[in-house]
């Protein structure tokens, strides 16, 4: 069974199984999941369940829908994906394999961000800062999604998936380079030793 866990500011406020063919989330009271907040549209998103696979679709919302730091219109969901709507974080949990499904406690840190569960074939990793004010610092990638950069300048996300880590530009006019190549409109898998340049900071991805 699939379910979603809704939290804000580190506090889990509701949990709901996605057992119907179509479930909606939004501000209006008729939704299956009601979030009464002005940042949420009347019927913000639709969850569709077909043959055990859940698809999330943004319903032309005003403020958009993000999955693992990326704006989406329609996307298949994977276990531990993090959906963001306004200030709300919604963790998708797929319990078809109960041994692999994270609990609420293991999937949310104390501040409500999603924590990466162990994934077979994907080891722990870190970012080593090569330049800038934090030069020499190591940043362990302990969450499903880690964001780096400066809001308003350039922000990127590193997402832990079943097959490995993926780098994506999230926002900002500043450049994002991977091994010297522009990353403006694409996602790219990360390999050990890759060098990321974001605004005025260089960093290296390393499997630990």
C-alpha cells in the first residue's frame, strides 16, 4: 500500500493511505487530503493509482508542485520521494515491500526534512567544498534531497535515487557546471570525483 505523510516545520500533521484510483489534495474541503492554507490551491494535485503505481499530477496550481526539489507537472512517484507544496513537505511511502518501507520516524528528521534510507547498491556520499568560505568542509548527503547554493543566486539539488545520485539546477541566474559543462536545463547522474561549480563555489562529489 502507498501512503503520504504531510508535515510542516518538522511536525507531522496527517498521514493518509492512497487506496483509491484517484485522490486529491488541496485547500477545499471536498479533497481527500485537505490543507487549509492560502499557499495551496483549491484542488492542488491529483494522485492516481494504477496497478500499484502512483502518479502525481499538478492541477494547474498557482504556486506549483515540487518533487525532490524539481518543479513538476506529472510524475511517477518512488518510495521516499519528497513533495513540496508551499511550506508543506509530503513524503511518499510505498509499502508494497514492507521490509524496505521507511517509518515516519526514520523518514523524517527532527526538522521535518526527509532522510535517505539505505538503498541497495547506493552507498553513502558526501560533498567536499573546494573553494569559498567553507573550503575544506565535508557535507554528508544524509537526506533524500540535499540543496546547495545561495537562494536568489543559484541553488542546486542532489537527489538520492534507487540507481544513485542525481544533480539538478533548482533556481537562480548563476551558473551550475558539472565537470566544466553547463547544467542549466538537464539532470545528470553523479559519479565519484565529479566537480560541481555553483556560483562562486567549487565542490567535489565523493562516494564514502
